[in-house]
């Protein structure tokens, strides 16, 4: 007599797995969520920002136990959304650098239950759909707690909206507008599992979450993995292997020895060079002269603005040719300075540049204080 196959209750990070905590049903839902899009299944360390078409609207979906982005990827992700593309990240553990760049904090607990079987707890979750309607869903626990983690959101951020809560009022998902695109962030990736989606009308839960992204997207880049890893360059792949790493180190040491001995044989006496002047001190002296000798507030304000915009270009890699609303939002996001404070500073800058206000000592002092916020970050 053939024995009955035992159910595998382990988490399976695969779209092909039909086990309870696999993601087969979620993979089947993707073409229905984005009927006009081509679905691209990508590895966990892929960098889609180098290959995706900038002319076609796209959505990047990350489903992982843990998620992390390199500093370069985070800048690319930011630019990608400003161009009108969307991002959906559903994960339990979030890299600290990623969380610091967003107006949310992620609080986690363990998925696994203490008991060997279901504890019969019914978890409830509520959503706010993109059309403003509310819906409720529920799931019975079996070996895992579907909702162990939640978000702490900064409600002062006007571009952020909470879209899902558990029955204790904890936020499970939120959406934020970044430029012309959107980012949907959600904890509790087991809401995408076969077990959760097979209960009641829980498939509508994911439809509600994804309703905040563009339905007319032409490309969907999707990955599922235990961990979303940072993308690696060709050099980092070579550095992983012990033999190639040793060969590269020995090559650099040999080249350094050759250069040092070559310089020792051929180097002539080097004439003494006069020390460079301290440009920072010269700049400070110029500013002091403008104020104390001539009391030329307008000239001083223009010099402060010119110096500040150079700081923005070098520190935040932003083009300062057009100081519009999109630029102000982007600078606020990258610098960590509140949007309202950033907008007020650029109102003052425009007043100076357009010569539309009297620049008295009080105005000059206010401009100085507002600019200093960006140097302290």
C-alpha cells in the first residue's frame, strides 16, 4: 500500500513550489495583476537599472525574507522612481541603510511558532484600496505566524500613505510617492504564500496592495529569494575566489616594488615648491570683507548661495540648473532635511536670485541658518 506523502511545511522560496509556504499561486497571479506587461524573472543579485528600458513604464517587485541594497543601487533606485517607475518590496528583514533612506522603521518578530502544530489563532488584516474602499481578510496560523512584523511610519510625511493594518492597528504596508513613481513597502512576505492565498478571498489582499502601482506597465522585473543580495561588479566576483585574489594581490605588490626601485634609480632632486594658499581661508576673508567693509548684504547672499549649490552638486550628485519642485523633493530625500525646511530655503534663494526682496540683516541671518542645516547632515 502506497504511503501518503507528508506535507512539507518549510518555507520554499520558489515560484514552482506548490507546498503550503511556496509561492506558486503568487507567480500565477502576476500576469493578471499586470496584463499588459512582460514578466521578467530575475536572480536575487540582478541590477535591473542597467538594462531596463527608460522609455517603457516598469515595475520592480522584490519578495524576500531579507532585503539589502548597495549605496549605488539605492541612488539608481531613487532615479528610477523619479522617472515614473514603481517598486514593490515585500520582506521581513530590512537592511538598516535602506530603512534610513525611507520614512519608515521595520519592527520584526520570529515567524516560527513554538508549538509543533497550528495554534488556531485567527489573524486578521485590513486594507485600504487605491480607490478608497476598505477590505478585511483573515488567516489561521499553521506552523508560522503570517504577521510577525510591522512598520512604524512618519505620519508627517505627506507623500506617505498607510494601506494595510493588522487587528491591533499595526501598519503592515505603506505606499510613498517618489518623483513620478511610487514605492510600496510591506512586511510579512508569507502573505504571498500558497497557504495564505488559498484561504477565503485572500488573493484580493495582494490585489489591494498592488493596486497602487501602474497597471499599464510594460515590464515587470520580479525576484523571490531568501535574501535580496546587492549586485556585484565583475571585480568583486574575481575577488571572491582565493586563487584569483592572491594573484591580484601579488601582481600589485610586484608592480609597487618595480615602481619604487625605478624611482630610486632615476629620480632627480626635486626643487622645493611653495606651499599652496589656503583657499578656504581666502574665501572666509572675502566673505568677511564683503560684510564688514561694505555691508553688501545682496552680494554676500549671492556668494553664500553659490557656495551652497556647489555643495549640493558635489555631496548629493544633483544638477542645480533647474531648482523646481521635483529638485527640492529629491534634495530633501537625499539630505534628510525636512521637505518644508527645504522648500522654505529655496523660496529665499529664488527671492535673492530674482531681486524681489530687501536683504536686510535678519533675512541674511535666516538664509545662513537654513543653509547650515545641509552642512550638518
